[in-house]
C-alpha cells in the first residue's frame, strides 16, 4: 500500500510539473520574472502547509532536514537556473532528450550514495522512455549547441542529485527543504526580475503558477520519494514531458505533431509497464512513515 501511495504522489507531482508550459504561455512576463514570482509563491505555500500541519513541531522539522536539506535547496535552485540558461543556448528538443537520461543518471547516483540497485525492468522502461522522448524531439541534436547541451546535462545531473538527497533524507520530512529551495530560487532571481506593480489578473495567475505547478509538484515529490526508490521516481517524473503539450493543446488549441503523440504514448506505456511489474521496494519503519501521515 505504501508503494502505491508513493507512486500516486509522484504521478501527481509529474502532472503538476507538466503545467509549466501552460502557465508560461498564459502569463505575459519574461522568464526571470516568472521564476521569481513562481519561487516566491511556491516557497510560501509549502512552508505555510508545513506550519499548518505541524504547528509547534514546524521549527524542529526545519532543523531536522540537516545537510541533505541544504543540499536539496542548493541543487534544486541550481537546476532551475541552469535549465533556463540551457534553453537560451540550445533547442528545446535537445534539452528534452538530454533530460530523458534522468533515470539513468539518478540510478548511478542512487547506487553510489544509497546503494539502491534497480532491476532490469526499471532500466528497460527508462530506455523505452528515452526512446519516446527522442521520437517527440524528432532527432534533436544539432551542431553548434555544445555549451547549451552541456548545461542541459548539468541541469539533469543537479535535478537527479536533488531526487537522491530527498530519498536519502526519507526518514524525516523534506517538505521544509523544498520550500526553502523555492525561496532561494526567488531571491536569486530578484535582482534581474521585474518587481514593480503587477496587474491583478497576472498576479493571480502567478499565484496559481507558484502553488499549483511548482509548490504542489515539489510537495508531492518530497512525500512520494519516502516510499519509492530514486530511479523509479525519476522515471515517473518523465510523465510531465508528454503531458505538457496536452495542456497547451487543450487551452490554446496548439495541435501537437504526430511525433509528439507517438513519443508521448511510448513514454506513458513505458512508465506504466515499469511500475506495474517492478518489485515492491523495502518499506520504511512505521515511525518514519508516520511523520507524513
């Protein structure tokens, strides 16, 4: 039961993350300003949830995150900014294909840091998902994008490190850590963002962007990672790639190309095939699970 709850939480996190394209298309602001407001609202939302849920225990929970929590905040913030930089220096397709290596990068880091080893089914499913994203990208790699592609891999590496750190600290709640991560990202963007008055409608949209996309996505990720191995979690997170064009199509009428539909179907099938047939991971002690009950 704990495994299926974790899978459900991680799938919900992927759905939340997939809304990024919808909100960036909806809100008429530059990327850095979006990062600032999204991080600010997401961080305040997560920390408010922590305070409302735990009240007097909230501060001890923040202190309990320790060095893994600090690492989560640093890696998550770096991943966000490297991602933005990579998009400016290479194609979206290149970034998508490189990001699809996330399960393999996570598997390597998880083996080194946690001694978690995945079976052949998870690795085959990850390879199938990588193939699906390559189909969506339509043969992405192009010459002259070495720096951008390198940054895209650095983004994938830092995000994988964040996932592994959340998994490493699974005996305590890492919700405060991901909340702090969002605020750090907002502070780093502040010097370059437009902080002047924002009209009421875009401000409401920014609030929803922060809460529904980043805040909810990170919160569900931190909860799901306590119950699911790191590599499986990374594979499930790839679901946001086929879901993102779906929301843009429904909201703005942008019909995705056939390659996107085929690749997205391959990714969805790979994830479903993997999580249904994968062996049950070891269950955390009851006391550890109770922290987020």
